[in-house]
């Protein structure tokens, strides 16, 4: 859905990525508009190095492109949306610097604008990385919907950057104002975080290390959906090509590689933090097999009919919105990429009804295992 956002500097037309005429979710919200109004009404000097952290679909940097900002994002999809939205607005190539959460940060930051992320851990990690570049005169303003900004969010700003207060709410959005205190003694960065797989998972995985960068789902423990899938993984042998789709910390693909060192495993996710975690997990386990790590939109770029097995624990949220769009895109991508006879294995909450979607796409769906909360489903590409 293309949508127009009115800003103090004019209107911009924005879209999410990939663009879909049936999309009902906007590429901006009231918190983006509130921040932009504040910058204009308070005549905030947007000079020096302007950094925008967590700009979800590029709404902020597109509106502020004249000030040549730097965007830092964990989302490949968000970065692609930003590129498209900048081009749509006629912004010259290079006017906005696009960085990922894994890239080195600017040496000096004069204006820091923060779209508060859903993950408090990601906010902690990024603030700790950016803090050395912030100085006493840096303007720091955060923004988010009221339901996204909690006492713990404000405490994080105060603990890492300095005294923090909030604005009144407007259209269910709120601003965060932080006064940098360069002399503040900051904690060390606990990310990435590593732990060992619990013994009750069983098999070759028990006691194996898992590495998680901040922002990865369930970063401090093995999530229960993945745990259930690990107990019911298919057996592979020989040089089969396997995809850990939406790989997160990569423990599923690593389990396959440990069980079958001849397998070629592709780890893919749209999160830069996730793919970095998967690569770190794989390397920490010293797996001798062949692996590829790719940030992107699911199986886009993978040749048709080139994959033997796809393993997937799809997300059902896009930021705060509940949606099955990502799961559907993953399933359709898997069907295209699988060779005839190739299999898609999916774990998901029982109530999500993924078996209906799989039957529509593949013409079949088999229940491999289930409990009160989760199911593992298998779909085979017939032709």
C-alpha cells in the first residue's frame, strides 16, 4: 500500500517492502509524524551528523533527506523500503547513508533520533554502541507509540545516555527527551549473549553453544517453538541442500549440519542481527560442513527447484501488528525453491492454522508432531 505522510517539509509517499497492493499496514505511524512535527515546531538544529536509529520503513530519513541523515536499521526489508521511498521522493543517491546494526557507527553524532524498537535488548545494544559518539550538545529524541514506551525503556536511556523525560501523548504516540551526560559510567555491553543448549533437548545438540546478538527472538534462552522442532527434525543424509528459513540464532540449521556434515545449509533471515547470530552459532560449534549466510527476503534469490529441505519457524508479527503475510511469503518462496519431492517443515502455534495455507499451496500437509501449543507440519512439493 502506497500512502502519503504529511510532514512540515511537504508530503512524501511511502510504502513497505515488498510492495503489495493488498497491503493494509502503513509504512509510517503517528509516532513518526509526532517526531517530525516536534523537530519543526521546536526548530531543532538538524546540523552536523544526524543519525536515525530504527527507522522502520524509511519514513523519517525520507522526510529529513535534505539534512543528509544516516539511518541505522536491523531490517533488510526496512532498508529496501527506505531505498524505494527515497527514490520515489526524488532524493539523490548517497544523500542518506544506510547502515545496519552490525556496521561501525559514526564517530560523532550531533542529532540522534530513535524510533524505539520492540526489542528492549536491541535498544540497549545500540545505545551502548552509539553512546561513545554522543557528546554533551547532542540532541537526543526518541519516539514510539505509547504501548511501546515503558518505564524500562526510559531507565535504559537514563542508564546509558543521561537524564530522560517524556512528552505528553498525542494520537497514542509519545516522545522521549534525553540530555546526554558524557561523564556517565556506562555498563559494559552484554551482547552478543551465549548459552549452552539444555540437556533435555537431547541428541548431539545437548550442551552445544548458541550465540545471540541483541534483538534476536528469545535471545536469552531456547524458545519453546524451536525446542519442539528440534525434537522432531527430519533425518538427512548425503549432500542435501537445506535452508534454515528465518534462521534466528541458527540453532536449527546448525543441528542439521551436526547430524549430517555433508549437508549444504543456507541460513537466511531479514534481520542483520539474526544472520550474524546464526554465523556465530555455527562457527562456535566447529561444524565441518558447508554453510552460507544470507540477509534478505526469505528465499528470494534462491534458484527454483534447487533445495531439498526447508525448515521454518515463521514469525506472526510485524513490529506490533499481528499478520500472516510473512509466513505466506515464506511458504510460497519455499514451494518455488524446493525441487519435486522436496519438503517444507514448519513449526507454529496450533491456533495459527498453518496446515490450511500449506494445503492451498502444496496440495498436502501432514502433522508430524503436536502438543497443546505447537504443531510440526510437513508439506511435500509434488511437481
